[in-house]
């Protein structure tokens, strides 16, 4: 495995772990912290904890559906030419 592949893998793992830690703290621990505590300024309002993953899921499913549709159309065109 190339050094570049390892670096990209490490970067993706580090990014995923950071996002998971931030989201877990935001959703599970932050509601139990006093609302006037300074740590609240580093997080978005709680409503976004649900809204952001839902929007990301809808976007991901949309792109996957479009990709599968395009592949099916391309496959159908290929069969007609043969």
C-alpha cells in the first residue's frame, strides 16, 4: 500500500472520529450542561442535531438514486446497440 493511500485513510479516519465525537458530545452530553455555560457557544442549536443528518441522508439517497438511474439508462442503451 502506498504512503499516500495510508495518509488518506488516516485523514478520513481522523475526520470521521472527530465528527462522531463532536456529534456525540452535542447530542448526548450538552443537554445536561447548564445553558449559560461557555461550551454552548461552540455548538449549534439542538434542532440542527436532527436537521443536518436528515438533510445529508436525503442528499445522499438522491445522489445514489440518480447514479443508479444513469447506470441503468447507460446499460439499456448498450444492450440496444449490440
